[in-house]
């Protein structure tokens, strides 16, 4: 019996050779609905949120989970997440605030952390009483103070350290090079003085330093937490620490799942057990492995000795492989033979999967070992529940796709 690195109880091939997600055949669903299409497993999302909540609940500190909706804002998915009662929402624009409200979240369940806000942005978000607001810099503190003196706020800080998936610097929000995010230690006293000038009460600190970190990055992440702890010294009004998101998922066979227990112990070791409420803002972790994108193979041919499989969707539908250089994992939705035979090394061939966008960088993956592909086959692109449809564009006017929540 063959096993795949990505396989789990709710994502596997059936005895009939059909790839199933949450018990649904993706081949059958996509043949009925058409492609390009995204499918999200509601139960996998629930499982992932419960896993996070369980680990955080092992410790005596209070905690809240705010799902980072920029990862995936599909309304049925958001409404389902609200129904679980396991999370609030992390947002970064006025439209995201209003979208979260339309999905059933209350203002006090919404945490706002944005950058480069206009006056109009501030006017819109400050209409919502109870919204959890984190200020990104001195300008924002001043303009919030002018509009809402006496308000409680958080300060987004920048520890000048970052981490993310592997060694990928494109996924780091912070590092040695100054970035646009947050308040650095050099400006922190001025930020506090500015807040005091307007009677703003600083009740939390917030930081987010990267995306997709796994076990190999936990030591650096611990250093980041320890650096951020320095911002708490002699700050008696601070009662909440928002650690941002960034928890990653395996993307290749060599990746190992994040050790959540160690992650939770690290938080407790650095910040103690009960003085502060701990907030986290995961986007990738709840939804990435709950989503699959299905595309149709429309072209199979050799060019200068390399086998290409063209599909009816490009990087404009899921930008991470092209934009962030992240791994991609396409697999057939249906196998023509027994799974053991289809994936036998002697039967596999190297395939370059190419999108339909008229740009040279529109290659999903190059020289990837795959079973035989034919024109008309459907391919499932795994781990596309986060930062795929939400970042899509209509480049080359090929931005049409459908989304479905599997419940």
C-alpha cells in the first residue's frame, strides 16, 4: 500500500482511485461544477481551529484566536468559522471590517492591524465601537488620538527580527532591513508619549514577523518573543500580547508538521502563565491544508525534450508559487490504475505543469514526478486554502473561478 506525504484521513484516494476531500470526490464535483474551482473542507478548518485552541488551553494564560481573513475571505467559510465559536477575525482594511461584520462577527470579535492608513480608512474603522485596534506607527497614533481621544489601543511593534517558511526572506515582515511595519525600539518612547498626549491607553502590544514557520524556525521565533518582551518592561497598562500569525503547514515531503505543543510551551516560557492574555492571528494554519484548487489539463506535449502539461488556470489564481517561490503539489484527481501502480517510480515521468497566463513565470512546478497525464484530466493543487483565491486577479482576463464549501 502506497502512502503520500500529504495524505490523511480526510484527504486521500478512494478504492476507486478518486481523490477525496472530506469524503467528497473532487473529480465528480469538478466535472459537475466546472473548473477552475476551489474546494474547502469545513471539518478540516474546524479541526485545525480546535487543535490550536486545545494547545493554548493547556496553559493557564487566557487566549483568543483571531483568524487572519486576508488568507481566505470566502463568505460561507467565514460564516462557518463564526459558527464554531472558536475564533474572531484579524483584519487589515475597512472593507475587511465590514465583510467580517456581514459574516456575523461582532465588532469586539474583530482585531484591526493595518499599515499606511488614510484618514478615510481611520474614519471608517473608528465608527465601530468595540473594535480591537492596533496602531502601526506614530502617524496613526496621532490621527487616532485626534479622532478618538481616550480610546484603548494596541501598538504594533517591530522587533527587527523575522522568520518564515524555510529560508524564504520574501515571507518575513521584519528583519535587519527597515520595513514599513510597526514601531521600532528607537521610536517606542515617542509612541508612548504621543499616546499619552491624547489620553490613549496602550493595553496591548502586537507583532507579526513572518509567514509559514515550522519546527526549524522555532528557535528564531523564541528569540523574537524574547525581544518583544523587552517592550513590556514597566508597562503596567499592557494586559494583552498579540503574537500575530505565521504558523506554517508542510508543503513538501521533507517538511514536518509544526510541533504545536512545543510552540505553546515556548509562549508560556517567555511570557509567563497568567499575567497576559495571549492573542494569535493564524491565517495559513486554519485554512491552507483545508483547500484544494482543481484545474483541467488542456495540453500535453513535449517542447525541446521537456514534457509540458498545460492547465486552464495560472499564477493569477494562486500566486504563492510564482510570487513567493513556494512549493506546489499537483496530483491527479482520478487514477487510471491501482494507486500502487500509478505512483510506482518506474511509471512516473517528469512533468512541467504550466498555466494559461501569457507570462514566462507562469509555471506551477517544473520537472515534477507524476503519473501519466492526458488532455482532459483534472489536477488537484493541494494546500491552496490560503493566499490563493483571496489574492487572485483578472490578469489576461483569466480570473474567473468558483469556490465551494464542503460540509
